[in-house]
C-alpha cells in the first residue's frame, strides 16, 4: 500500500568558503583544520598538539606561538613547518596570522586502516550495508567519526541510543525554524528514519540494523512543524543557520531527501541556485531523485534536476546482499532534464529500508503498523532513503580523503559505480550502483561537472558568479525576487515532497 503525503515546501541552501585572514587579531577566518575549529568552539582552553605550516622562511609564526602562551616542540623544516602545543583557542588565533599557511591537529598514527575500530556484522540484517560495500570499510576501521552530515528534514530524535556514542549524542548541533512547534526533535518520523540510515549504530537492535557510517556526527536542521510541513522562509532560515555554523560543526555533506513538485530549468529555480552555492563552497549535496518514476517519466523536480548535485535513484535490493537479483525500483524517477542533463547520477537501495522509528504511537506507525520492525525500527521505501545511503557513504570517503572537493567526490562515486548487476539500465540508473568500497580504495581525483555553467541566477549584478565568490550577499536574492518566481500564484499545494512509499 502507498501513502502519498504532500509536504508544503522547497529547500534553498547556501554555505560559504572561509576567508583568509591577514593578521592574528582581526576578526577574520582562520586557516585551520575544521576539527580544530570545532574543538576550540567546544572547549577553548583544552590543550592541543598542532602542526603549523608556514608561509615564509621567517620565525614569525614560532614567535607568535610563544606570545599566545604555547610552545614549539619540534622543527619540521622538510615541509617548512613546526609542531607546537597550545590551547585550542590560541591555535585558532595563530591560524589567522599572515605568516601561517595552515594549522592542523598533530594526529596520532595508527596501523593501516581507519581510526574508528571495526564493527561486528554477525547479527546484521539490513542488506543495503553489504550491497554498497560499507561493511568492508568497517572492517578497515572507517565509520565516519571525523565527518558531520547535516540533515535538512522533519528533525531528529537525538535521544535514541542508535544515535549516541560513549560521549553522548552524535547529533552535535540542532536548530528549528517553525513557529508551530516548540520541539527540536522529530515528531513526524521522516528525518529520524533518514538519520538512522546515515548514522545508526544498531544499539537498539543489538546490531541487527546499522547505518552506513555508525560513528558519523549529525546536525539536525528542523524546518518542519510536527506534521512535516514548512514554508519556504523557514527552510531558508534553517539553511542560513547551517551556513553560519559550517566551520563549528565541520559540515561536509548535506542530505536533502525531498523534491519540489514544480518542474523548471535549473537556470530559473532558486532551489537549484542555492544548491549550487552550497556545492561551490565545498559542501557535497546529496538529493533524492523523486518517486514519480511511474507517473511522470522524464520529469526531474528541483533539486534533483540540478547538474552539479549528486542525484540518487532507488534500487530494490530484494533484501539480499548480492546484486544478482537487484532491480530498479519502479517508483524511482529518471530521465533527461529540460536543460539536457541525464539523471539520476547513480543509485542505491531504496526499497523496504529498515531504520529508526520515532515512536510506536506516532503518525507514521499508526497509519501503517505492519511496517513496524520489532519495537524500535520501521520499514519505508522511496528515493528519500536511497539518498542517505549515499550521504553516509560519502562520510566514509571523506574520512579517508578529507581534502576531496565535491566535484572529486561525485566523480569518484560515479567512476567506481557497479554496472555489472543484472538490473542495470543506464537510462534509469545513471553511472550505476553505489560501491563505496571501490570508491574509497580508488585513487582517481578527476572532477565531475566540468564545463557546466552555473545557474544563471547566480550573478552579481551584470557579472556572472565565480566559484570563489558565491554567497548570500553576492547572489542578490532581492534582484531574483520571490514574487517574480511566482509563489503567490503557484500556491503551496503545488510544491512539496514527492510521495514516500510506506508499504512493501
């Protein structure tokens, strides 16, 4: 059985690259590792060991360390750098100096593999983890702990044990933008289900249902009321908060499991323009393709139609780890956009995906009680749930190679996607089936999206936007004009999520 629920909003997002400061005491952005910035924000006085790369051959940076109360511990002249110990706050201050190229944590060395330890898969039931190769990366210690994914959705119930670690909740930031609810938590269930797919550690099910990156950190951007509805302005406010808190939380990936129901060119869609702002400023944007594969073939609704973002379609994995029986899900949207781009970019499992349940007496569970799995999990289908599989997988890739750009991430995923499965159809599945293990062990650093023009809405007056200057102030939303887009004439009932599928 299918439940079609229309949600009343579009999404617009924007994140900026940090600027480069010239003196240590000006209010300018620091040239520092994001994790170091996060540590300073959480506890400014904690002692850290850092590696400081210098811009020149002088000892100005070493002298500044002393003035800031730290001490130089080792000369690293082979890379024109030195090691030092100081407070986290002082390290960030140091990173603003004109004599400093970059400040990073002096991380301890470990044996080959990731830093997170391994995961027991002896009780693992959900097949999608193995279908995309995430379990092979767990065996090498990669679980995503150094990466944060922002989930823009109906909220996250962060009290659930599957989203915790020994230090507490891995939902490290939260904000809400609906005046119709006092709660930061997810009262509806969609966002929490997405969160479990990305980050669930399986505690509530004794290891039976584990997400793709079980140590990744999350940021909860709740833009809905408790019935899953929101307005455009609430969404924009939420994403502006993401912009303001990007460095604080080390946000590298944003998951958008929703689509507009108003088709248009990416050159005229404010939603697509905003997604590109985020992309050009170093944030990987993962979006769901939509669930209109059987009703509106060839129509990809924003932001799924944007050529820069990673658009994810859905596969039916038949509940098995092997790919020999996998077929495209009938609801998964695909086609060529009005601007001539083929979507989706790749596919991942999206049929009968078991993940976290907000509450057994919640709206979703009461509507479809047969979909409850045990007491803490729930089964749903839709490209809304294939997108977070890719978002979690990207967290594993960025843990291994944190310097990859969004274009390089997209290229790596598409270049290593599996094309040998029985149900592969390039028209419906794009580059193929996500294989995150192949992507992580791969070494290709080419870029996707070459020679593609940014949205024409990204302009500063009469000048086209440049990749390093995209931002809220430079885009000029007032000149784009919400009224000229036609919200008043379109009406809220014509925009929203494509339907998610609650039945088998």
